[in-house]
C-alpha cells in the first residue's frame, strides 16, 4: 500500500489498445510491448498535473511519484520527456488455475458479473422476495436511447413493505439509504459489492437481526450498474478487461477505443463545468450539465425519493433534521471522501460529516477527508455533490481497494471481493443504512 497520497489526478486519456493478460503481481516483470502496467514516475506535484494534462493516464500519486497506466510505448514517451519510469505493478492480476466462475457465460475475468447477470439478479431477488424487494427501471443508457442496443438503468428498493414503502415519493415514512456502483465502468469491485449488499439484506432478513432491523425501519435503494454501456465495453475484453471509464457516447471529438464517452461522474447538474472540455479525456464533463441519459436517470431517482433539504448557497448547511444517506462506490484508494468535490473548501456540514465518516471508517479503516485531504484535486459535476448540494442528503464517495498487489488497482483479482472488500465494507454499509434517519446527528 502506498503512503497517503498528497495528490491523485483525475484520469486522463492514453489511447491504449489493451491486448493480452499480463500475469503477476506488484513484483512481476515489466510489461510486454502491448500490455499496460502501472509505472512509477518520480515527479513533483506540478509535474503530476502536467502529466495528466499531457494525456497520460495517472491513476494515483504520492509525495514524490505519479503512477501512470500504460505499455512500453507509454514508458518510452515518458523517458523522451525526461522522466524516469520504473515498473511498479500489474494492471491485470493472476487468474486462478481453476477460476470459480470461469465457465459461466454471464461472467468475465474469473467471476465478475456482466450487465446481463446483474439485471437477472435484480429480477430474481424481486421475484423471490416480493415482501421485501421492488425493482425499478429509472432510465436508459446512451446506446439504448440511440437504438443501438444498450440497457435500462435499473434500481432495486429493499424494505419490509408496508403501505407507501418503496414508492417514488419524497414523503414516505421511512428514511432512505442509496448505494450506487460502477458509474465508472472499469472499477470492477464496486458492482460486486452492490450485489453482495442486496443479497445480504434480502436473504438474511429472516435470520439476521441487523438485516431485519434495517429493512424494518429503512428503505435501501441500490443501483448496481450506473453505467451499463461502459461495463459492456469492459466485459468485452474477457480475461483482459478493457479500461473503459466513461459511457459509450461516441459522438464527440473523434475519439476511439476506450477514450470514447463522457465521464458520468463529471456530468451531474450541480456545479457542473469545472472539469475537462477535451472530448477524449477520461474526465470529459460533456457538452452541458446533465447531458447524458444515465445522469438524467440517476438525478431523476434522487429527486423522486429525497426532498430538497438544503438552501441554495454554498454555505447553507443541511439542517440537523435532514434525512437520507448515499454512498457512491469507486475504486481505488481506500478513502471515504466527504464534500465538497467542486471546491477544496469544506462543506457547511463538515463537522457532522467527519463524525459520520469516522463511524463508517471504523469498519473499513479508510481515510476520511475532503478532496484536498484525499485525492487532492477538484471534481465538479459529481454524483455526491449533487445529492448533498441539491438535496441535503449525507453523501460520500468510497474509494475501494489498494494501490498495488493482487487486490489493487482497477482490476483486482475476483477473489479479493469476498476475501477483502466485502468483509471490510459490509459494516460500513450497515452503518450508513442505520444513519439514514438522522445522519447529521451522529
């Protein structure tokens, strides 16, 4: 694990073509010509910013180095600019000799579920637990709006149903907790965590007092795949998942490969417009606020279940009586990031956020802090800024997973989900659900 980063830069475009699987862990041999790895690049903070602006895919940085994703050609470009890259870690992790779900048509990379598998799962849970689960279609992916295939954006609501529960209303009696995953398609572990959270609540209600307590008192909403078109692109690589981050919107900039699309976590309507205008950049914010159908779907869901509880000013706090919690899952970094994203200023509920964050961190051990204290850069147009800024919901980003090794990076070994990520985060999800009734009174 790296030392705490002083700066991690939002990912920039590389134009990589991903070919082949590179075996090994953080001590493996450097990349073959076509396989991306993480390169350690000694750099100052200013140089890290320059690398990202120059189009390098900077996944993370610490006090003295950037960690750049790329193949040997990328390393050669770095050397030509005067940098000294050295091999740090693999992007692709070793696949087990007998992958636990290798034969399943609805999985890839030794077990990660496809969008189709996630959709089937939601339908099965709703069918098996009609007293607990309600499935919703909240919108469509970009490809589906264009008649190019694509998917519905789906959500599930879990609670022990009484009159008025799990309906699209801001006035239901129970408080609400939303867990959202894979808005960045290549962040594989996040969708799997959403799957396990759904199963824990639905399958354990009759036997687990904690699950029963949550569903008796709270509505739990889950959006397991917020960017299904992007996940389709990732999964199309099979055991060499493609590093697609954005959605599949290919109408701007002449981009190709995994550079197409719009970053859905820079496209939300609250404080949009402070990120990249370069169409091929990994943080491209899109042509206008809320331009993407996936973002419209998410914001429509949030507005339909949460009342507006905060004033319009940046310094207007959510009142202590505000209800609702939201976690948006990302990887990687072992962080719990609290508002604001669009500014390095703290939010007007900063003290309450730190108390809530400490309770969440008690389960997973993640660092709690603002962008300035964790990733080190501003992120405008993000989901959690929208739910907090527009609606007053206590909203945080989880960055799941380590910086290196078998369970590190964007594509951790599938077995890490059950060995590490789920045990660490189950308790944090439980804490967030229990806090939904009074998150600012922790």
